[in-house]
C-alpha cells in the first residue's frame, strides 16, 4: 500500500510539472532587435518607433518606455500577447535558435534576441 501511495504521488508530481512546463512563457524577459537578421527597412522602422528593446513581464510589455498591459495565451512556441486595452494582440514566436519573432504594432515583424547575447 505504501509503495502504491508513493507511486501515485510521484505520478501526480510528474503531471503537475508537465502542466507547468506547457504553460511556460518563452517570451518573458529582456530582448533587443537582432541587427544581423532584419532587413534595413525593418531596423529603420524599429529605431524610429523606439522599440529596439522590449521587455515582456508577466502582465505587460515595456516597448520603448511605453507599458502595455497584456495577458498571454501560450500555444507551444507561439505566444499571443492580448492587449488589455482591447486594441488587439501581438504574435510572438519562439524560434528554435532561442530568438523571438515579434509581430510589431507598426505593421511588420522583427527578430529579437535575448538582451546581452
């Protein structure tokens, strides 16, 4: 009986960890535009909009000093940041090499890398 209880507890813990891992947001943290992997026009637009750096926190995006309240919907490697102000959402895609493809509110997409990498 004791072994069965331990097995059940171990399975429960494994299930809990699996659920937690599925919900992990790969976009959280500080990002900077990847100047080596974006077209010159994209870089000009990012710089003009002052969004060369982005910070994703648990409930907001800091885009060039502008805080945007969001909630996140995580679907594998794709994260949708849904704006709390009702002005739509931003699609974020975690790329296999650790970078992040961000659909920007200025009508284009840019690739970002972890700040300082």
